[in-house]
C-alpha cells in the first residue's frame, strides 16, 4: 500500500483528448491544462465539500503552476501540492493548511479516470480525512474475478478491523478492554449475553459510520474490462471523473520517472473553472 498521498478520477463514457475534443464536454466543471493536452473533469454533487473546495482552489489559481509530481504506471497520476510550484518544500507534503472530512460514497469507485482526494496514512489520520488540495487521477490496470473476490474480502476485513480498533480506543469504550468475554461466557452466561448484546449494539451503530465495500456487477465488469485500482475503494474519497482527455491522463501516466516516482520532466498544470 502506498504510504504517501493519493489521487484519483472516475472515467465517464468515451473520454477524448484535445485531438478529439474541440470544446469542453457539457458536464465538465473544470479544465486541467498541461503540455500534453487538456483534461476535463466532472465533480460529483454528492461529495459537496470536496467539490466546493476543488472549485474554490481552482478559481483562486491555487493549482496553477503546480506539478503532477508523482506518477506510478498502471496506478495513478498525482498533483495539487503547492510545494511543487517553486520547490519550497518536499513534494507530496504540501497543502492549503486544512483537511476535508471524508465523503466516501458507495457508488463512486476507483475505475480508470476516477478523481479522488489524497490523504495522509491512517496512523496520523484516524478519520481518513482528505488532503485540502492534493488529488489523484486513476490510470490502473485490469483485474480478474478471482482477484476482485480476494480484494473485496480483504478490504472488508481491513475496514472492520480498523473501525473496531478505533471504537475500542475511544475512552468511553474503555470498559470493553477490561472484560474477558471468554471467561465471562463460561463463568456467567447470563452476564455474558448482556455484555455481548451491548457490544454488538454499540459497535454496530459505530460501524455504520464507516464505509462498506461490495463490488457490484457494474463495478466488476468495469474493473475487468477497463481497469482501475479497486483496492483503494472504501478508504479514499472519489469526488469526480474524467469526461474528456482520458488519453492525456494515460499519456502522462506513461512518462519516464525517477526514484520517488517523480517524473523526469516537470508536468505543470493550470486549471480553468467552466461552470
């Protein structure tokens, strides 16, 4: 698992680069311009905080002059770090000085072209809040049914384990750590039943606050025929998709990189808000 910030975009229909797109698609909210061509993205209404923040930063020119500073083939291209404008700090560690509450929606997944928010690792970010500016666009690869089955199971186990640990770590639930359920079940079955029911009720309500991942037939077909990075589903906020210029994204995703996944040649961007 990558330990730095991540970014992603969801593919929408037949995405075209500037060679096949002489005007912005009607559903495009923002144009990302690079030396490789223009990329048009649609921002989702059901991730309102991410959408409003992205539009705000784009209007202010926050992204202008920043780089796609991290590129991993068959995975994603990443940008949005103000440190990359003038190398004022380590690439991948910059931002506007705030984070955004996660808005992970079950209908949005990491297929090729998905636009998603980067975030810092779990240990420093227990609520999986998004970076205030860093984003990634998915390039990804194709997966088999067997691989998707394994990933779906692993994602579920990972989120369950993490949510359980977070719940137990809450000071108000400290009593759970003091109870030896196995011993109680043997010594006092009636008390065990009461405690067990309380745990299931309280943890169950808490678990509902965390994502659940189930690959639908549509998602499976997309991952198998188009590709993506399904192992990020449920743990990063996908808040938009590429609706034009996917060929530009793929071309950037194939550029030569150096240690640290930085492109050998800088890939600067500017953004234009279209709506």
